[in-house]
C-alpha cells in the first residue's frame, strides 16, 4: 500500500513539474498521419510517397505559383503569369498535371471531371470562386479575409454552396 502511494506521489510530482515548465497543462498526443496526405514544409507542399504521378505534378505546379499575388484574370491569357486569380490558379495546376487541356473561368468548373469527392484531388466551385484540395491540403487564392493570391492554406474553409468535382480516377 505504501509503495503504491509513494509511486502515485512521485508520478504526480513529475507531472506537475513538467506542466509548470510549459506554463500551462499540456497533452502529448500521438497519432498516425494519413499516408495519402501531403505535408507543408516552409510553405511548400510535399507529396505523399504513394501519390500517383498526376497528383505529384499538381503539387509541384501549385508550389511553383504559391505565393504569387492575386491578379484579376491572371493565368488566363498566359500560362506563366505574374499572378493568378482563383480559376487561373486551378487551371494552371490541373493543366500542369495533365488533367485538363486549357484554362477556364470558375463557372466552367461546374462541369469539370466527375461529380463528388476525389481520393486525391477535389475541386470546389461556386459562383465566382473555385479552389482545390490536393492530397488533403487546400490550395486557394482566398485567405482569411480577402483574395491574396494562390497559397497552400493549412486551415479548412466552409464549402457550403460549393459543387464538388474531381478528375476522373483521382
């Protein structure tokens, strides 16, 4: 009985000392990441090892234009532009991955590919806006409060009112 009490007291003291170093109670959580999800490293996405080649190409293309400014009509007149709007960025990524032949405005994505969520790439479109989720990461021109150019966005956004499409087979 006494050894159990001593063990409990030592464990409790150890927990208090480790929590006090952090300034607040913390939890160590272990989890296994989904093997189909890309990860962000210094603002760039890294494709999962088991991703199909078009997905890796899409991620590489998004990385190339990631960080460019928002530009109305950007990416529609020229493949390589100084900035991109939402549909220009999505068109650039999907064209570079061999998943579409030409650019299109956001409304054109209402009819792109197949209906529903893709395993690797999903296109979300509503009147006036389109964005992608590639291997679990959102690639979007819309930031927290405004359009600020194509970026990988670590936080999800509302998809209410969006039509969901995906490239066939992905």
